[in-house]
């Protein structure tokens, strides 16, 4: 883990912007700066607006990928700064609360198809189909499988495959559908994000937890929860499985920030899968959580740049361990696949 990423705490007086020396290393790491070439939409510009206490649309256009933190030589905790200065808009708050209950989100998304609303049309263009979340619990389970909110309804088959893989290793499992609070946190809703973390901490207490969405894994760890990413579980449980396949790899932003993507790559290597690297694998996919719903113009431009980077690999099959990233990649015509899918699908089905 990078040394400048510390355990979550509330900064009473903030002052996080004071460590920025305006060197500009963050600029090319920032997807919104890359597509706009505007300082307003760069980490440096946003920090300046906070330092000068002036309103800036750039605060809202941040995708919260935090790639700037890895580029920053001064260790500016940019994600924490944005969390402290943002104020969650009522619409975003309502959507995030709905997503806390994937079964409710599923019913609302499915029933709203065809309604004349630009936002809903955008949702349905990105999510052409959703499925009812998987409900499952063995008697006396010794392990929790936590898909995360979006994975539960957009990639139910992946959840089923992850469950079957874990059970094949002799574990009794309970599937817990819910939200890690990352969306709330990124939008500045301190109270709700902390409420969700407290609830998960109580639910997970004393139990082994495998998280299926790698950005959720990263966020929960930063909030102090002891969770295991599916890639880490798979790496420890793999025996002699080999898969004759060629893929390219996308590194989800927060998973990359905490180094979880390295474990994903070790699993791919252990499986003997051939990797053709895309250009800059950790470049933002364009989803930004729910960003691609609320800021479609910038999101689409970021997705287009990401698509060009993927195309350079010459491979259409993209390993992605985070659902929002997978949705963005599928939207651009690629075939995203999770590690749980790789471990379950016959090779000929992927060709």
C-alpha cells in the first residue's frame, strides 16, 4: 500500500490542500483533465479552488478515481479532500440509498424501462438488463460472499460462479447483498457512508468475508474492515487449473491504488493465461461509480480514450474485477470478464 494512504479519519480542519506544491504531476493522471485540458477539471485546479475558498464546477466533475494520489510526489490525500468538500446532491443521495438495497434497485430499474427521462434513458443504455440479486445461505455458514450493490443486479451470473467456486473448495457460504458506502463517501455524505461501514462491521464481525467487487474491497479496507478480495481467495485455493486463453487486463482505480490488481495478475499468471497489455491499464474506465450517469459528456469522452487504449491490445476479452468498469467496457463494445467467470466458463465459450 502506498505510504500516503492512511486509515480513514475525519479531518476537523482539513488543510489537506496545503501539502500541494502545484508541480503538475497529477495532470496527465487525471482523466477529466486529459479530456478537457482545463485546470478547472484537474486535481491541481480543484485544490486551488479549495485553498482560495471559491466555488468551482471542477469539484463536481472529479471522477474520484484518485489516480492523482499515485502520481503525487507530495502525498496529497486528494480523495479525503474531495470527500470533505463535496456536498451530496439530493438526487445522488436518493439513488445511492436505493442502491443500498439491490433487490429494490432491481425492481425500480426494471419497472422504469420506457419512461421518458434523460437520466433513466442513460441508465438503461448502460444497463440494458438487470437481474434479481442472488439470495443464498448454507446452514451454519463459515464465509460471507459480498458481491457489492451493482454486481448483485448487473452480473448475477458472476455472483453465482463465485459462489460455486467457493463452495467447491469446501466452504459453507452466505451471500450478503448490500453497499460498501463508496458512492456515498465519494459524494461527501460522511454520515451515511460511516453508517454503512458500521453496519458491515457488525455484520462481518468474527467472520471471513470475500468481496467480489475489487473497488469495494479497497474502500472497505481503507475504512478499517477486514475483507478478502476474490482474487486473493482464488490465488490461495487454485491447484493445477490451466486455461488456454488470451486476454487484456483493466486495473480498476481503487483496487490499483491499494495494489489489489497485482493479486489479480498473479491469478492470471498462475492459470497460464496469455496477457496482451493494453496501453495504461489503470486509466479510468469512464464509469466513476455513478459518474457516467450524471456527467455523460465527460464520461463518454473518457470512455472513448479508454476504448482506444484497449483496442491497441488487439484483444476484445477484458479481465475486469469491478462491475462499473465492466459496464463501461461493455458499453464500448468489449467483452468484460471477472476472475470468477474465468474459473467457471469453458474456454471454448470465451473464444
